[in-house]
């Protein structure tokens, strides 16, 4: 058998090697990059970066690979390497859709958090965004400023960022400024100087570009700033900022006779409306409101004082004025404005009447006329088709009770019937006022009706758990007025009321006016039975009688 030539064996070996080479699968560097990034052991990103570079070297730029490298180094707070990959990703900008561009811009701005300053690279990315023809969105910096607040206690970083960003804008980006102010307030009072810097910059830019700036955007910015200040009880600063805006943006009279102010009505409402008014704060509220009235009258039509502001003005007046008639001037001014404009926004409502009525109820110098004035105010409400609320009717009833008129009982009874007429639910004050009026019944026939009314009202008070410290003093005053001392009827009624008083725990221990009133209602034997026999050996009253005093 002849052996095959050696050359044939060599060719066969070469064919086998070629086949084996063709069967080798190429390395998928992209997949290996993704795996390396997700591998917790590659904490520094060295393997990931080496594989990514190898992939780009062989396959060319790949936005997904670069995106993952950016995310990796941002997550590991490596701003240098993150910047390198962000710079590479800029080459893909034109190929990105809107969603991809948004993600990339968010990644780039994270460098501001890592380096705690605005970098040239971030500015370059923002310029790319600006080239799309839109303003830099405030939402982009909202979370960024929050992260900065968590990493640094220096608010001046926010101011510096705003300066650099505003230089990139063609127009004034007020929503972005508002976001910066909100961020600065999180640094508490140490950021007040920086807020002042931001506000000064905004005011100057608005003053220079009044024809370009949207009034609603500036109004929203200023209102947001004032809200943050007043929320922190920085009312002096808020009032100063408002006056500066008036000085910069308002004229004694609008050039066209009438126009809208760049300052919104909400800005004034923020300073005028308070949870409460003190002798110190009330004068400032009054001054701000009167300044607003003057500005509106000069021609700024969007600054019409509204119902809530007039009510706040009246409450401030009531704080500093002891004379209720001076508080009523607020209502007169409001009515005059309404009659002139016929704007529902400034039509007197139940709240303003409520405030005036309360002033008359509290004015000790107006005791004799309070009832008459309150009824006149009720007539004014009816003429304006203003439906009184529960507090209004309560205050009127209380004012009438203060007067010395002969028809107090009849008048208060009629007022009480208005609760049902207007679909209102009487409260504890309503019922106690009605019961109080029963002590003013004059004629004997009225006194019988008043007793029935008082006892029925008392029953409702107990049924609805509205008994309080004044319940029994008021009711015993009624009983003393309408019952004959020592009579069988008086003993019977007084016994029931006395036992209710003790069961409710509102008996004042060891004497006082209440005991004297009850004693005067009972015959001697009845008093001994219901009171004296209940005392212990030391003549002490049961403690349960006074448990709620």
C-alpha cells in the first residue's frame, strides 16, 4: 500500500484549522460592558470602562454604552470620568429624540451636584438644549437644588448657579428663579442675603424688560416669594419686597389710564390675610390694604380688593379700634366699591358682616345701641341678598340681649326662628342666647312662654351635649325671673334643674351666686330635701357635683 504524499496531509490540517477558526464566536463587547456595569465587584468601573473603550474602538460610537458609563460614574460620584463620557455623548445629540435629550441633559446637570458648581461642560450641554428654542425648564433644577441642599450648607452655590444659567438665557426665566428661591429657603435664615441678591437681580431685569416679561409669571414669582416669607413669619421682609416691587413697576397713574399691574392681587392678599391680628401687626395690615385701595383707584384694574381682603381689613381695624362704628367703615367702603363696580368679588358677604357684628358685641361703650345696630346690619344684609350664617345670627342675638329694650325676648325668639328659615343648624351659642333672652320676658303671659322656651332649649342643650359653665347660671337667672319663690311649681322645676346640674358636674362647690339663686327658688323644706340631706357628716358636698368645674 502506497502512503499518501505529505503535501496532502498538510492541506487537510489547514482545512481543519480554517473550519475551527470559522466556528469561533466573536466577542460581544457591548454585552460584556453591560454585564460588567451590573457586576458589583467592578466598584471602580475599570473593567467596564476598558470594555466600553474596546467596543467603541471596534464598532464605533454607541449611545447606549456611553449612557450606561455615564450612569455608572454618576452613581459612584466620579465627576471626572462622568465628565469624560458626557463629553463623548455630546456627539450623539443630533441623533437623539426629545426623550433621549431630556435624559442626557439630566445626566449632565448631575455634575453640578458632584462638583457643587456650574461647569463649562454643563453650560455646553445647556446651550445645546437652548438651541432647540426653549427655555431651560425649572423642573430640571428642582431636584438638583434639593440634592445640593443635602450635600452642602452653603446657599451661595445656588446663587452662583443661577447667575451662570441666567447668562445662557435670552429672556428672563422666572419659573427657574422661583425654583432657586424655594431651594434657598431650605437653608433657613442664613440664606436671606442670597434671596435678597436673587430678588434684586429679578427686579432689575423685569424693570428693564417690562414689555417682554409676562405679568402672570412675575406675579407668580413674587407671590411665591412672599408666601415663603410669611410662612416663616418674616412679614417685615415680605412687606419690604412688595413695596420695592411697587416702586419699581408701578406709576402714580398708568400711562393708558387703566391697565393690569405686574403685581398680582394674590401678593397683597398674602400680606393682608392673617391667622390672627395683634396691636403690632394690625396697623401694618391696615396700611397695606389702604395702599392697595389707592393703587386700584389710580387705574390698576387687576388689583380690585376682594371679599376676603375687606374682611381681613375689618378684623385688623377691630383689633386697634375700640369704637365699633369705626370698624363698620370697612363695610361702608366695601359697599361703596361694589355699588361703583358691581363686581361680585367685592360684594359684601356674611364674613364681613360677621366681623362688624362681633365688633359691636365686644364694644362695651355700645351696649345700649348694640341691639339696634345689629338689627340694622341684618336689614342691610337682606337688602343685599346676603344670607346670614350661624355666627351672624348668634352675634345679633347676643347684641340684642345686651340692650335694655322691652322686646328682647320677642326679638331674640324671632331671630332664632331664622335658623330654620335659612336652613341653618343652631349651635351651643345660639341656644344659650335664646335661653338668656327668656329672662327678659316682661308680661306674665310672655313669662309663661319664656319658661317653656327656656326649659325646651335647656333640654336640647343637654341632649346635644352642649352643657357648659354658663348653662346653669343663665337658666337659674331665667327661673328667678319667671317663677314665684317657694311655690309648688317653683320647687318642682328648681328640683329638676338642680339635680341636672349636679349630675352634669357643674355645681360650683361651697357657695357662690349659683347656690344663692337655687336657694332663693326653693321653699325651705324643699331645699333641705334636695340639698342639705345630700351633705356628709362634715357638711361637705359630694365631689361629683363639681367634677367639671
